[in-house]
C-alpha cells in the first residue's frame, strides 16, 4: 500500500513538472508553478525559508521521500530502473541489484565541489549538477520540440509558420551546446539508472547527499526484524539504492530513498516501515543457526521460485522502443520541413532571417534586479525559456553564464503586459512583478546604427518610434539630407526590444539593445 501511494504521488509530481516545461501557451503555469518552487535547490537560491524548512522536516520525519516523489529526475530514474528490472527478471539467475558499500570519496567529493561552486558563484557547474535543472534542460531541449511538432499537426497554417520560427537555424546553432549537455545528461542518467537504479542519486546528486545528512535520523524508516528474516536477500536484490546489507541486517538510511520495494518484496513480514526515532542502526544478532550449527543461507531458506515476482511480458519494453523510434522520426521530419521551408514576401523576394547582434552587456529579464543578481541565483533550469510566449529567452553560450537564460530579440520582443517568467521562476532570480511594476525595470538601452538604417536609402520607415511602448524614440529631421532619423531617449528606454525586433533592416537591425548591469534604481 505504501508503495502504491508513493508511486501515485511521484507520477503526479513528475507529470506536473514535465507539463510545466512543455506548456508553451502558459495555460498551466498558474496551476503547476508551485511544483517548481518546492524543488530544493531553487528554494535555497531564492532563500525561501518556508520551503527549505518544510523539506528538511519532511526528510527528518519520513526519510528521503523528496528524492522518490518530488524530484522529477529521481522519478524518471525510477521509471528507467523499473523497465530494467522487468528485463532482468526474464533471466531467473540474474538478480536486479545487490548491496554495495557507499562510495564516500565520490559522493562527498562531488558535494564539496558543488558547495564551493554555489559559494563562488560558478553557476554553470551548479546548473550541471542540480537534478531539477538537469530535468528542465532535458525536457526543454529534447522533448518540447517534439511536443510542438505534434501540436502543429492540428494547428492552422499561420500558427505553424509562427511555430517554425522556434527552429531558426541560427537560434538552433546557438542552442546546440545546451542541447548537447541535455542529451549527454540524459544518456548518463539512463545508463546509470538502467544498470544501478539510484546510482546517480547516491553518488553524484548534491541534493540527495544534502538530504542524506538528515535522512539517517528519520523518525520513520524501513526496519529489519531479525527474528523473522530468513536471509533470502529478496529485499536486497530489489533495493535500487543498493543500501540493504542482509549479511549484517543493516540499512544505510543515508542512501535509502523510501521507494518501499523492499517492504513489498519481503514474504515473511521481516521489513516494516515504522517509527524508529533515535535508534540509529538496528542491532543485528547472530545469524540464525540450524540444528547442525550451520548458519542459515539463502539456499537453506524456504523461499522458492514461486515467491519471486512474476515475469512481465515485453509489451512495455516494445512500446518504449516504438516511442523512441517515433520520437526520432518526428525530430527528423521537423528538420526536413525546416530545410524545405523558404520565407518569402508576397511570393517574390526572400526574407533574410535576423542575426543575433553582439551585446556589450547581456540582457536579463525584467524582475531581475541586476545582471549579477540574476546569474547568481539562476539554476539554468530553463523553465522561463520554455514558457516565454514571446520567444525572447534562450540559453547562453557564454562560458561564464553557460546554459543560463539571456534575452535576444530576433523572434520577438518583451511585451510590457507579459510577466510570465517572473511568475514561474522558482529560484528568485526573477522576482514576481506586476505589469505596472515591470515599467520600472530598465533591462537595457537601445542604440541606433545610422549606417544600417533604411532611411539612408531614402525609405521612410519610423517603425522603431511607432512601436516603442515607452515613447523613448523620436524621429528627428536631418537638416542636410532631410531624412527623419530615430533618436533614443536613454532615460525613458526600458530595453524591451520592440524597436530591434520590428526594424526592417536585415540581417542586423539598425537599432539594437545593449543590457544594463542594474535594472532598477533603489
């Protein structure tokens, strides 16, 4: 019963967070945004004391249920491990898992590096190791394109054209490093989960290690009743955390993630999840002795092959293969469609895509008080990238801020009425703001390059001035040429990028926005 409850809650959390990253229209962020805010590392960086204290208390009471219920990457590993166990059960002589000692040098070494990176502000390393951020990148880079392609099958032609901008070649190339990191992370996690269950959680994941300091003192935990135990090792073979040592009747509670596999597996009632506050490791009496004074062994125990779990059929595995092949086909099909697509103006002149200009200072979203504060807190989960309805956020390729979001205006601009990223950010890198408060944030300043302006060719334009929501651009007539050139009032400019996005100059806009280090005056 405990396992069924745990699985049900885990599936709800995993689906909720995954849908949150896939929700390109933002219809679900009001309902599911809280799931991102209860993730451990974002709560720490946001200094969300209520969530931090709540998760610590949850671990002190029930053990590491966070890892098996709330963490999306942990739940994903459980799914992979389940498929692996189903495959291994076909070979009756092959046991899924077995006890292995704690790899302290690796576990605490990675944790120490992670803590140093957090303190030193090396956010690229923090983002690489954080489980929630890793899952966010996997969904946003690998799953969301397929999700959008599938949605396009039922969309109108105009909606499809807008969505294909998501696959602009230059944008995709700039996102390629993050894509590679996401796919490598996915491969590493899948391989470790397939072979060793929770190996990633108990040797690499810094959040799991942090919670392990509290889980070893949990009030409720699985406990072995040595009088009932027959030393059959069925629980040990089903423990994906490899933390049950039946030879000594001990459980390493720092690695136990409370999956309850062991309790469901034990046929003799020797394992119970019960109150064990302050008892530390349960003492182990001498091994049971038979009448001939020979210690009992698994071969001497009454367990038979009938007690083993029933071998499942290969339907799920086959479905998994078909899903993988289908996903790959969809991705290839999308690339082919993009390769064949050609944007034209009225069917006569090809329209060049805008290129990303070089910016002296990166642009970070309104709601981030400064560039420094944003990059210090951001976990690079890319939830804001996945949810941005205006397509202005993308992962940075700069090594200093690798994988963390930055703004650019080739596909859209930051509309004054939109505050979605501030409503979603779980780490406090973007504070929640209202539409009225957004106008107080000056994230950048527009600059005009007269040599690129179409006015120089004798064309009357004025797009930048006409669409500036802050009224920061005016057209001033040149006395010599008679042309009306744009002039920027830097004090009024909020850096929304409407002028840069709507500028007809190609491939580089004649007006570009450079970031500002500080966005709001105290």
